[in-house]
C-alpha cells in the first residue's frame, strides 16, 4: 500500500489560515506559525462579539424607552408592567423606535400602561 503524505492538506490548511490573517500586523499575516493562534483568537473574539452585540442593543433600547417613558411621567419598569397587563405585546426595539420617531403614539402607550397598573 502506498504511503500517505500530508503535504497537500497541510498546504491547504496553511493557505486557509493565512487568507484569514490578511491585514494582521507583523509576521502574523504571512507566517503560519504566528498567524494560526492570532486567527484562532480573532475567530473566538468574533463569536463573543456577536453575542455582546445583542446585549448592547438591548441595553440601548431599554435606555431609550426609559428616557421616553420618564418624559411621559412613568418609569421603564412600570411601563413594561402596564403594557403586559393591558395585553399589548410589542418588543423593545419597536418601543425604542416609537419613543424616538413617534412621540405621540408612545405617549398613548404610556397612558394605556398607567391605566392598567
């Protein structure tokens, strides 16, 4: 039986990693040994970043809703509780958009929530 050599596959793997390392600083962009851990770290950071982005957006929406709610004389938690009790199901992203661009509609929602409490 013929002996299997890994040259072709190793070359493919190295090319793949070096392609992902484009734009890295120093030897990290042209040497596999330096690029491999840098690429692995960057992929791990990208994965974490995608999760953090969701958290950050939710925090931003809540801050905007709270600001809009306080203008209308109600706190964020009471607004959300009132909306839930009155049966209004609207997500935080849309509420924050309403607080910015449709102040009149948001004020009506606040009044509905106040009545439901």
